[in-house]
């Protein structure tokens, strides 16, 4: 296994786990907050879809499809805390956007060499992800971090423990 294969495994496993964690949640469940002032799952999913495109833009040749109009604005820090939550997408719409983004990341990764993964990054994420490989791993880890938050909502809703 080379570095690209390892990163691909991380990306596909977090994509799979995301689908499993959402599988038995309804659209209404996506708007449940685990505790007051915490982000609901719908906001997290929209944020993940937007963030993958933003981070992935650093990958040379990456081609991400556009998000629907108003998506980034709907899933910014300001809208995260609005009560009642309104204007959010359905689970199917979130999964479609997340899968399109992940497919684009995987396609871009497939075009890179192992040496490309060592190229330095620029911009505000450089302290967190100093190389292109680190940026792509961050995309996977970011998904995993938010899955931890989804598990809290699952517990609140009485859903079974997964994994």
C-alpha cells in the first residue's frame, strides 16, 4: 500500500461511516441538538460539504461541483445557532452533496503522485496541514470529528450504538 492508497482508505472509510450514522435518522432528527447551543446534524453536514470543497481547492486539478445557491450562507457560524432551525436540506440532499464532494476528492487524489503529497500548502490551513497530503488527510479527519458529534445526537434519540 502506498500513501495514496492509505489516504484513499481513510477517505472511503469515513464516507462509509457517515452513511451508516445517518442511515436511521429522519430529516427531523437532523435538526435535533444534543445540548442547547450545540450544532445540529443538518448544519454539520452542510458545513462538511462546504469545507471539503474549500480544503480540496488546494489539490491541483481538483474539480468540485458547485454547491446549491445559498449553501455556504446557510451553513455558516451565524446560522448554526438560529432557533428554530429553518431552511436546511434533507438527508438525501446532504448525502448527495457530501458524496459528490468526496468523489471529487478521490478523483483528484488518484491523479497525484506520492511526491505530490509532500508539496507544501499555502494559506490559513498551512499551520494545520503543511503538505498537500496533510490537507487531504484533514478532509477525512474533519468528517470523523463531526461524526463524534453525530453520535451524541444518536444517543439522545435512543438510536443504537454503531461501531
